[in-house]
């Protein structure tokens, strides 16, 4: 299996000044005294060289997090470097992206899409400067597309977790049997009935070749608390010896599995909450289906109805936040994903959350970044 593993960029600022069109009659500089830089590092109290290195690393992280290897290029084993050039404007935006070198099969347009996404994300560049005055300057960005065989496993802490198998991990009797077992085994903490606590916890388990079960991660989507964590971990680890381990190249290997533990209060006084939560879950699922079918507004509306009922449900917020992110509605995505992270402590979006949330900066903050 060949998969995407790397994107490489190098900043190039060489040459002489160029006049950009007769209408604007505005010079775009290829070389400037102080080069334009991607945001996020200007506040550092260090050398310009280190700030530039930090800015380039942030730019690389943004590109890497958002680029998509075109499927046509994957199918045709296309690899190589796309070179794009754009203008960093004095107002900290970028403009006029153009591909100087393309490798075909959709790679050039994909790079242009990601460059345009920088503006859409609200990233405010530090513009190039001559004689103490911000000027228009070119920024050249080569991006290398490379296909490479990924390892059959990944490391989670000190644990080896295989992601490629000859035969996958299975629960004895299948998923239906696992769900039945957990429904019987999982206990609702009695203290939760007092406030009708409801929601779910996701436990990621590592199944060793000998059938041992270890906990790799736990995500509490509803901030249910320690008593619910304990019950989730207890139920997950009690599946010891009930798994058929995954195999790779003829031997048993460790692999992971995500188990969702659903908790609903048992007290009769909580019945209305239980019914509302089922209604909200159905709305989110239906909203996601509508969104995926191209009915974005209708899908978002249904998700929003669910979140009105349960505003502190991280699962619901993640679903709507991802939809907003796909629509490039960054301010709305920032709100949903930030609240979801606060509730459940997930780190899935940490690499890009600051950039997603950049649109929420005040005009004063934006001016200070220039």
C-alpha cells in the first residue's frame, strides 16, 4: 500500500523588482530588506533568523495539515515538486497565487487551493519591509508531493500498534456479541442519577497477541467524571481473553480498537432527559447525513437543534464544528471545536486550532500583528 507521507517547502526570495500591471502601477519586490513571514512568531524575543525559522515551520504545518494528495495523482503514481508564487500585500493578506511549475493530475490546483485557504483562515502575514515601510513582495513556495510505503505500525507512547493486517482484530462472536456483553457488563454509577448525567465515553484499547487488554486512551465527551471513567475502563478490560488478535505476515500482532460506552440514567425522574438525548442524537445523525448529501444548511440546522438541547455535548459540537470547517466557516468552527476540546480534552485539532481561530482576533490585535 502506497500512501502520502510528506510535503516539503522552501522559501525563495531572489531576483529584482517587477512592475505589476499598468492599472495599479505598484512594484512587487523579489528582494526586500526584511522578508515577509507567516504569522505566529513575531512576538518571540529572539533573533530575526530564529523568528523566520519559526514562521516557516508554522507555514509548513498549515500546508501539511490541509493539503490533499489528488486521487488521480495517487492512481498514476505522480510525484514531484509544485512551485507556487504569490504576493504578500502590505495589509498582511496574500494575493495573485500562480503555479510556476506543475506535475499534473490536479497537484497544481490543489496547491492553489491551500494557498487561498491561508487567506480564508484569516492568517495575517508580517509583510515585507523596505526602508521601514511595508511593501508588496513575492513569496515562492515549492511543495513536494511524495508517495511512500508507510510502516505497518505506529508508536503510541511505548506501545507498538499495528495499522496494517492480514486479518484484522475481532471480538469473539462479532460486534453484536461485543455490544451485548458491554450492555450487560457496564454499570451506571448511582450518583449520576441525581443530576441525570447522560452521554458516552470512548475507550481505546490495545489488544496484545496473547489476548491481554490495555487502555491506550479515554475520551469523556460529556465530562461525566471519574466514576464513569472507572466503569468504562472496568468494562473494557473485562473483555480480556475474548478477542481474536490481528495477524500480519503470519504472526499475531498488537492492534487497537475504539469502544464507545453509552451511559443513560436509570431513575424514572430522568426519563425526559433520556428521551431528549435520543432525539438529539437522531438529529445529529440525520443532520450529518443531509450535510454529506449536499444539503449543508439543512444538516447544520438539525445539528444546531441538537446542540440547543445539549450544549455541552462534545460529540455534537465536533460534528457541527467539522461541518463548519469543511465549509471554511472558520469562526463558527473555532467556537465548536474549542468548546469540544475544553469539555473532552481531545487533541485532534490542536495543530490547526490556533489558525482556525485566527478570524476571531480583534481589529486591534490584527493591527498589532502587522
